[in-house]
């Protein structure tokens, strides 16, 4: 029993990221409002970022900025175990920016759709298209 | 790293995410989404990803929310779900 | 749709949970991700690039190519939003309303008529709302500090968290704050649309141009070592300086793209009346 | 300079995209020359690169001078050398051809439009040339974001279709990103070749299997593989001509390239076909895709929309061919990437000319086109013949390999589906020809009428700048068909690993 | 077998394609038609120049491109291909002359398009004749299908449209649906598509069922041969202008069909294989049914062109029947029949066209007594009919003779019965018409006694073909020689 609890707690991050992702995915598919879908899409993206950041975590390590950096020239020997893995962070910086770029375009499209149909609800828009 | 904080934030994040999808007002959804981003930012700081957290704070919680608000302002706050 | 969504979500979630069982334990220092490539970055960054913030070094140098495209993504998003929303319809309306700020008197200007030359008039229209003096003043006071901080974040990205993105976003946010606290026209007076758009491209151009310069100087694309003779430093410091240059490019691009996207979004492409 | 070709292919369009954009604010006349020059350089270098690869073998280009697993490197082998050449040539030709329609449709925003156009090509070329799994994601997003912008320019339903495309595209890209994350957590590397080196020890891992499936699903969404195709027809139909003739030939094909790259390089054929053992269901999915694409195309009354459903069917061809699990089928799939890109370009460019002149692609708009636009229709016929699979146009030869592969794999369902879709294509295209040829009906009773009896519509052909590229591509269709043997022997055969028989 | 490499086959194919741009760009009818004549003449000369080489027993080979081993786009001129090329290229010249007369007399529209696609169709026909393998043959076969579509639907009215649909449905549907898969299965079994004298499928070691299936797919797949049940496109395609019907439906298209079927039987499967598996029976049966049913339907027709169309369906199956007998004499007869029937049937079509030009009549019941008005035309018609029936003094007699010998050689008495009975039927549907044209009572005659023929451009060609039909009886060389050479090389005798 303690085993299961510890497994669940240990991998809590993974479970949460999957939960968030599924919330986002469900929202994109099932939500009727275009802006809500966009919110879902961003939650989906953030969940993946959470997953990546979780990969980088290392027990007993600190942030990936080398210490004693100011003014001195000798850094001494740097041990990899002392710092968390920086690579996922780099990747996720990119992913966040991509996310905000997509968000901008998505919102612009939503505004255009709204100008065209005067509503953001997908079923109402489809009804209007069918009437044409 | 203090794991109870971690767990608490993780749980909160899920709640805020669900909240922002459930609330029947797009402006509210935008603000809750900002809160969600901020929670994420906290979480990543706890995990030691300071740069990512910094970016998320400025991009996710800041500019994204403003974009949402701007778009909602140009369209409508009304939503049925 | 809801049922399909639920099924898809559950199926995907099931697959992910199933696969998560095979992951290395969370925060395990011996996981492949922590032992294969990253130690090299952590241990060699100083030697090879002389940048203590490993994330900055990897971002702008080891994986600088990614970052260049990331900036391009932002730029193309800006262009896409512009193309989608910007409408260059007839600019002059039949009648315009102006308010004299000191007295609160509203003036109606008919087509062809001219406004008395004074800075105290403020155009009002459908989206006009009376502004709160306190908010305006506080924001106006805050904005220089925000911008200063933004510059610091870009410049100090080598040594502390931050860099071009964060700094650029903060700088952009300062102008957006101006637009929100006053109105879009005030912000546009500071950053004209044409200038804004051209600077977005120039920001990316600084990045890509630096890479291309390295290529012209005989090394591979984005190999900042090639800049050493130009900057009169050794090859490692050249990398460090190269990172700074591209971070500035990123900062410029991100700042102006954010302003640009915001202006288009909040005015619905009309660009004269904002949030 | 030729050692810098891999960088030039991508960097030149990137820089040009930015310059075009700035030029758009300064003087609109500069936009077109800059864009075309950049695409021309890109096409030239990619063809040069292809020949270098044929002569010298795989070329690795280290970005920033960092060695592969550390930094990002370009990895050009026969497979992506071929696809690169096709992508850049298609983009180049279409840029020339669409000059007039762009000036016509977006006189105010030429600079911005060309910027997006060139950046999209940058993204697509980058996807093909890169050897880094994460870099591919970033480039994927460039291609996608610019694509949304280009497609939504059509106005009307264009924005809604583009928004749907954006949702699906983002899910697809995120799935891909997640799959890469799974690979990263298991191997610690992002370089494709490096991952491939590490993976064999992990083939039994559930996480690796999940990574493979997630990547595949992501890519399938992006390429509109059958059950995930819903976004494609509307998005391509309501796009402006200049965009649709860039997006339609390239995006799906590039995504198929990514799929094949994953099957062949990142995961070995051994893993994809033998250990996973999911080939059969996937080929059956492809069969459904082909049949459904063909049937849905039959239903449409708009030329452009009909063509988009044919694209859905063609995606089925390539996915099915790649998953047959034998060398011939894979050859067919790769060859079809080339051929399908070219022939889709041909028909979409012809449609672009038609839309330019008659302002619509509904079937009613097409009446009497053989008289009005004989040259455009001539090229369209060549493209259509290729889609049907008539020799010596290139469409026949890839179909040949695909059907051969199906026979070798004993998968007769796939063979029947291919033949069925060819027959449906005959019906589809000859329906178009009939409308363009017969309608409006003239009563031709009594053969003694004098010659001038027909109210002959005056010839009203598209401008020369649109016709010349169209003819070039029509000729290329036949030439590629005749040189199929060389392409297969010298390029594709080398591109497929020896392990796949 | 000796072979030489020469570009001549390619030139023969290309010469008509090369004039296409000239034809398409010229607006003056005289220039256009002059060029067509030049191309036709040059083509015939090129084909003729290869004849001595072929008669010496040498084959001419030319490869354009090889895309997989064993399946190149390649030409190989052998005796049988030579025979067919000779027929079609010589008849192109005559038909061109006839077309000019016909089209001008009727003031047809879109004559440029007509001549362009005519030229393309001829290229494809010669391409089929010279194909060295199944792939090349398929290539030109498809090219011919699509090039003839605008010709069939020349009138661009509703009837033309529905006929065009039917035409394509049958021709392209069968070639893509049956030939293409069968060809690929063959390729995967043997790794080659190269026509062999003993058939390349001989060594494949496939089961009888598979071979039979493939044979059925290929024989019926080349639906231009109009073997029942894939025949009904042919009467439908008669909406085309008469020269098109004449050349394409008496010579090019349908003969390409039977040519392909013969190639399939002899060079894909090989006579020995089919004999050992006893698969010839299927072909013989299908052909016999087609002959009898086609003849009976022809008997009931009133439209002259429709009657000729059904007669063509029946006659084509003679060729298939002859080759399906798998006996040397039968095969020779079948091959020779391609030539004999071509000259005979084209005469008949020309006559039908000439009558239409001169009188505007299409139905036989409206033509009573026409012999008095158009004696030359009707005399030629009579000669053509005799040739088709297989009576001396016409060339048709020779091929029928060989066919009868072949059926005896193969000891197929039922086939002999079919042949004789069908000849009777042929006579039954031709002779009453001819009789009433010449010998009806004056009060029945629908025309006045004044002689008023069609324009000379129409009449001269049909006289020429009629005369050739007669000459062929006395001088059947080189067709019989070529056919027997081919049969020799097949049977090795």
C-alpha cells in the first residue's frame, strides 16, 4: 500500500500533466465557444510544457545558473549533479513563445469569424452557414 | 524542494484550469486563465526552471491575458459553455 | 461532440498513463535525460561560451538555430495577425468628437473642418471612456521603470534569469500598459505602425543577419566564433558577445511584435480606437 | 560556397522574407523580385545539394559549429535531398505564377503576403532538411502559423476554416512535441540520428511505443489522414489561389516525409513493421481513406473542393504505401511524394488561372472553358491525366510501385482501393472536361450549317506570367515520368535502408 | 533472332505528334491539311523503309527509358507489329484525303481540333504496333483512348456526350480496372513485361487458375477489341463523324484492341502454355459468341453505320478466334484478317459517309435505289461487302480461308460451323441492301436516275480502298508473309 502511495506521489507531476492535457484536449473538441476552445488549446500546450519541465528536475540540484559568477574568473570544477537539467528549459522557452504566437493568430481569427457571423458559438455559426 | 507546496499548487492548477473552462463569461475565463498561467509559473519556479517561469510570468500571465481581454473586448463576453 | 471529446480524451489519457509506467522515476538524477546531454552543457558552458546562465548559453548558442526560428514564429504571427485583421478602410469619419481635456467641453468637428492647434484636445468616439486620473498618472510614472527593468533583463541575461524574450515582452508590455491606461492612440503616437512593423522585421534580421555574417566570414551559420576578428576578442568571448547581440535582436523583435499584435487585436484591425 | 548549400536553402528565404516585408512598407515593387530571387536561389541550392548528395553521400551541416548531439545539425541524405528539390521548385514556380493573382487580390498587403509566403517555404524546407527532432517542431509551427494566415486571407468562410485548421494543427503539433518529449525522456537526446542509435536497447519499452504512436498521430492530423481529415477540404477550398496552390501541394507531402523519416531513420523499419506489427490496420485505414476521399470527391460541385478530397485520397496512397512494409511500397510512397506534389501544383495552378479569369470554381463557372482558356485547360488535362495515372505522366509510375508493393505484400484490398480511386478520378475529371467542353449546349442538328454557327466564346486566356510556369510544370510531369527509372535507382533506392526488403 | 538498334520506330511514332503544334497554330485550312498529308506520307515512308529489314527476319529495337528492370518504354518492331503499322499508316493517308472532302462538304466546326487529335491517335496506334512490352503497349493504348475521346464527341451535343461517357466508361474502365492490375500481377510473378516469342508468363510457374484469371483480365481488359460483353461502346461511338468512324472504328481503335489481344495471347502467355492448360477454349468460346450475336444484331439494324458497327464487332472476333485456335494456320488467318478487314471495312464506312454527304441519309430503308444515283460509291460498297463476307475476288477470302484451315488444323469442328454460318449471316445483312440499291423497281426507288456523286475528295479514297481490297486477293504479300513469319517465330516451326 505504501508502495502504491509513494508511486502515485512520486509521479504526481506526470499524473497532473496528463490530467491537464486531457482537460485541454476535451475542451478543444467538445467546447462550443471558439474562445473557450482557444483557452483549452493553451491549457493543452501548457500541460506539455509542464511535462518537459518535469523531465529536467533533478533531486538535490539547484537552478541552472552557475554560482560565483560575478567578478571572479575561476569557477572551479562544475559538477553536473548540482544543477538541474537546462535543456528542457530551453526547449520550453521556445514552446511558450510558440504558444503565444498561436494564441495571437487564433484570437485574430476568432475576431474575424465574429465580424462575419456576429457570434462565437460554433453551432450558431454552422446553422448560419447551412442557411446560406 | 518542498513537495507539499508542489502538490498543493498542482492541485490548484487543475482546479483553475477547470474553472476557466467552466465559467460562463469569457472575460472571467480570460482572467482565470491568467491565474492558471501564474500558478504554472510558481510551479516551475519550485522546480528550478527559473527562466521558464520568468517567461511564463511575462508571456502567459501577462501578455496572453491582455490578448484575451483585447479579443473579448472586440467580440463578446457571452458564452453558453 | 462532447461524447467524442470524452472518448478521445480518455483514450489518449489511457495511452499516456500506460506509457508513464515506464518513465524513469521523477527527479531521478540517473535518468537518461539528466545523464546524457545535459552534463556536457552544465560543465562546458563556461569554457566554451563564458556565460554562467546555462539556459541562455544553450538557448542562444548551442541551440541558437531553434531560437532564431522561434523569433521568426513570433514575427510570422505578427504578420499573420496584421494580414488577417488590418483593414485600411476610409479613415475619416463624417464627424469627429473632441474633448477639451482641461474644461471637459466636447467639440464636434465636421468633415473638412480643422481643430484648433492645441494639445489639450482628445478625440472621443464610441469606445471612448473617461480615464481615471490616478491610473493614468501612476502608469505614466511606472512605465519608465518597467522599461528600465526590461533593458536590464535583456542585458543581464548572461548572469541571471532572463534574456531577450523576457526583456522584450516586458518592454512591449510597458507600451501596452500605456495603451490600456490611456488609449491606443496615445500609444501609437509613441510607436507608429510603420515603425513598429519594420522594427519587428529588423529584430529578426539582427538575429538572422548575425548568423549570415558568420557564414560570410567563413564559418558555419550562427558560429559566433567567426565574429572574433570583427569584435577584437578571443573566440570564447566572441561567443558571449554574439549571444548578447542576438538577444538584443530577440528583444527588439518580441517587443514590437507584442505591441503590434496587441494593437491589431484590441482595435479589431482599425488601429484608431483601442481597448 | 557549395558546402554552405544546406544553410542557404533555409536562410536565404528567411532573410528574404524579412526583407520583403520591409520592402512592402517602403516600395511595393521590390517585393516580387526579392521573393522570387530568394526562392530561385533556394531552388538552385537544393538541386545542387541533391546532386552533391548523389555523388558524395550524406551531408551533415553543423549549425553554429557544434557537433551533432550538442547542437543542431542538418542532415541531408537522398530522401530529404529529393523532397527539398521538389519543395523548393514547387514554391518557386508557384511564386512566379501567382504574381498577378496576388496583385489582384491583395493590392494593399503585397509585402506582408509575400513575407508569409516566403516564410512558409522556409518552414517547409527547414522541416525537410533538419536532423533535430525539436527543431522540426519549431519549423512545423512556422509553416503552420504562416499557413493559417495565408489560408484565412480568402475571407468569407475562410476564417472559420482556418480557425478549425488552427485547432487541429495545434493539436497535431503538440502531439508531435509530446512524442519528442517521450523520446527525450527515454533517450536524453534530440538528434534524430542519435536517437536512432540509442533506441534499439529500448525497443521493448512502453514509453517508446507511446512516443511512436503519439508522433504518428500528430503527423497524421497534420497531413489529414482519413479520420483526421475534416479540417482540410474547407481550409484549402476557401483559401486564395496563390495560397492554396502553395499549401495544397506541399504541406501534406512534407508531413508524409516526416512520417517516413520517423519510420525509416528515427525508428528502424525493423521496429516500425516487425516489433510494433500495426501495419495491417494502418494500411486498412489508408484503404478507407482512399475510398472515402474518392467518394466524397464525387459529391462535390466545386472544382477546388473536389480536388481537396482527392488530396485526402492521395494521402491514403502514400500512408498505405509506406506502411505496406516492403521496399517497393516504400519506393512508391516516396516517389508519390514527388509526383503528387508536382501534379497537385499543376491542377491547382490551373484552377488559379481559372479563378483569376472567371472568378469562381463552381461547376457552373466552368462552362465553355476549353474555348475560353485552351492553354490552361491543356495543362489541366495533363495534370488530370497524371492524377488518373495515365502513362507516361508521372502519376502512373508511382501508382505502379504502390500497386506492386500491395501485390508483394499480399494486400489486395489496397490494390483494389488504388484501382478504384483511379477509376473515380477518371469520372471526376471527365465530368469536369464534359462541362468545359459541351456546356453550354449548342444544338447541332443539321450538319449543313455554316461554320460560324457556334456562338464561339472569345478566347480569354490568363496572362503569360501565369501560363508559362503552368506549362513548365506540365512538361515536368511528363519528364519526371520518363526519368522515373533514374530517380528510383539513383535516389530512392539509396534512401531506403538495406534492412527493408 | 537478329536485332538492330534504330531510331526509326520512334520517328514513326513521333512524326505525327510533331505536326501537332503546326496544326494547332495554323488558321489556314489548306496549310493545315497539307501538313497532315506530309506527316502521313512521311510516316508511311518511314514504316515502309523498315519493311525490308523486317522481311529479312531482323527486328528493330529502340529504348526510350527504362524505369524498372524488365519494364522499359521500348520499341521493338517485329513482323506482326510491322503488319499492323503498315495497315494503319497507309490508311491514314487515304483517310486524310477523305476527311478533307467530308469535313469541307459538311462545313464541320473545329476542324483544327479534329486534325490534331487525329494525328495524336495515329501516333498512339503506331506506338501500340511497335511496343516491345506490355507497359509500352498500355501507355499508347491509354493515349489512344484519350486522344479519340474528342473525336468521338466531335459534335458536342447531348448525344455525343452520352456516347462519349459510354466510350470512356468501357475503354478506360476496363484498361485501368482489369489490364493495370493484371499487368502488375504478371510483373510481380515474372519480373518482366517483355514480350517473348513463347510468352513471358510461360516460366512463371503460376497455377492454372491464376493464369486463367490473368488471361481473362487481359483479353477482356483490352476492351477496344469489343469482345462481348464489353462491346456496346462501339455502336455508341458511331456518333462520331464518318471519317473518324472509318479510320478509328475500322482500323485504329478496334484493331489496336485486337492487336493487343493477339499480343497478349501469343507473347504474354504463349501458345504452348495456353495449349497445355487448354485455356484457348475460353477465348474461342467468347469470340464465337461475339461473332454470332454480333452478326444477328447487325441483321436487325436499319442505320447503315450501326449495321457496320455490329458487323465490325463480329469481324473483330474473327481475329481473336483465329488466334485463340492456337493453330498455325488459324493464327496466320487471324493476323491477316486485321489487314483484310481494315481495307474492306474502311471502304464500307467511306461509302456510308459519301452517301451521307451527298444525300444526308443515314438509314438503309431510305436508300433504296441509291445505286442508280451513286453508282461508283455503291460499286465500291459491293466490293467491300464481298471482302467482308469473304468471297472472291476480294482479299477477305484469303483470311477466311486460313481461318477455316486453322479450325480444321485445330480439329475444332464447331468453330468451322461458326465460321461458315457467320459468313452466311454476313451475306444476309449486306446483300439485301446492295440488291435494293441497284435492282429495285423504278417505282420503289427513292432517288432520281441522274448521277450525282459525293465530292471527288470523298469518292477517290473509297475507290482506292476498294481497288486495294481486290488487289489483296491476288497479291496478299507482304501481309501473309509477315503473318506467317510471326507465326513461325511463335511456333518455332
